C-alpha cells in the first residue's frame, strides 16, 4: 500500500498554445492537508480538474487513492469529493432533492441515502434547510451544499478549489474548522487552493507553489520559511525616543542589516539567527533605555510566496 493519497507524474495540460500545467509532479501523503498556491492563472484549477477526472491530461498521469486518473477514472471518482471554484446547482430543486439526485448519480444504496444525506447536511450546518430551494441560497450556503455533496460518498481524498472564496468571516471560519475536522476525525486527505494565505498557514501541513503551470516548490510552510528567508524583522518599543548612540551600537553588531527609528520604536532587519536577539536586547539595555516591547516578526507565507515567485521570474528572464 502506498503512503500517498495522490501521486502526480509529469502531469501536463495544454489549451491550444498555452501550457496551463507543465510536467507537474508531486506527492501528497495520506491524511495530510496540502495547499496549492500561485497567482491567478498559475494552473491550480486545471490541476484539480485533471485529478478529479473532469478533464483529460495531454501528458503524464496521476494516481488518486491508488487508481490511475487515465485508466480508472470511475474508480477515482468513487474515492474523491470535489468542490469547484463556483459551485452551481439546479435552482428549482430543494436541498433534499439535490442531495437525492447526487446519491443516485453516485449509486449510493437507496436504503442508506436518507441517513447519509442527514449526516452530510449536519456536518455543514444545513440540516434545517432540507426543504429550501437551492435557487434562494446565498453564496456561502451554496459552498456548504457543495461540500455536503462532495462528502456523500465518504471520500478519502477531497479537492477544494478556493473553499472560502466569497464567504463572510464567520462562514470562512466555519469552513476552515470543518476542513480541519474532516482531516482530524475522518482521516480525509485534503488538497485545497486558496489566495488567503493566513488560512493556508492555519490549515495546510504542506504547500505546493505553482508558477506559469509549473510546480516550483513543495514543502512545509516551516521549511519554506527557513529556505526562503535568511533575515528577520525585529520591532522594539522603548519608553522614550531611542538615542542616536543606541542606533550606532546596534548597526555595529554583526548580522544587523538595517536599523531605523520610528518615534519610540526601533525597526531592525537582522540575520535570522536566534542568538542575535539577546545581543540586540543587551545592547539596548546597556544604553539605559527602558524596553516596553521586543518582538520578532515571523516571515509570513505571503512574503515567502512572493519571494519564491520573484526568484522564479528573475531566473526565467
Ligand atoms: N478551458 C480553458 N480554455 C482555455 N484556457 C484555459 C481554460 N481553462 C484554463 N485556461 C487557462 O489555463 C491557465 C491556468 O488556469 P487555471 O484556471 O488553472 O488557473 P488558477 O491557478 O486556478 O488561477 P486562479 O487563481 O485565478 O483561480 C490560465 O492561463 C487560463 O486562462
Ligand atoms: Mg482557479
């Protein structure tokens, strides 16, 4: 048995001259959550559609839950759930009719349908909407219904294309908690795309960064942080305006790139070295300045992503 839920080999998709996905290879371990990142048009949705067997690749292939997307698309469909970017449903059907319709498509045995539908609606918080028409649904409700539908066949792998896009803050938080719950309690492997990077940091164990159809990095956020950034930003707030002498002494410390004064604050760019921090603090205290706040800002996923994409663009040009 493979340890991977998804194994992608040289997957390629062309639209006329455009290579939307260009020989992409990556693996996703069972039971983890994997984030696909990249700018608009990078190839994330096209990759999802190929993995969900909605469009055929022009080259390469992938194994999803052990089945080949080209040779056994039906097997793949039985093991996955897919929530598209813009879920749409028949507007004149009620929630229950919609879910029944999908049960028939998925060949879920008729005696278990009602129970399975209530479990899925319960999970996404739509259980009291069984008789409402889907046409009257808000965007957030449509997203939740799409997830309920994706969960019907008890998938082992779930593809979520921008699952919180357009949701209000509460809806987005509920969706995030639901995704984490599915991973934790139901051992579902999650592949999701999102432009909300703090959300990706919160949910995803690993990320893959797409750029012009290619996968340019794959790692945990923590490891990417170490490789993408060798500097860190430190902010210090003093009880009074920092004296010139402190700034001069700090600038002399090895590993300090930049020191700026902003009112009572010092903004320091330094080498990403934990041993340097106590030395900075000692230097300030030695000048008899009272410190109210001392904090190092972690490089955000946004910084990391933009840095990696910038490096890629520079290498390409
Ligand atoms: N059906 C299609 N016909 C022609 N070109 C397409 C088609 N689908 C996607 N593309 C092109 O393929 C490229 C990748 O698109 P894709 O939708 O995969 O990007 P994405 O990473 O999901 O972007 P976004 O973040 O905006 O959702 C884009 O240049 C897009 O214009
Ligand atoms: Mg997309």
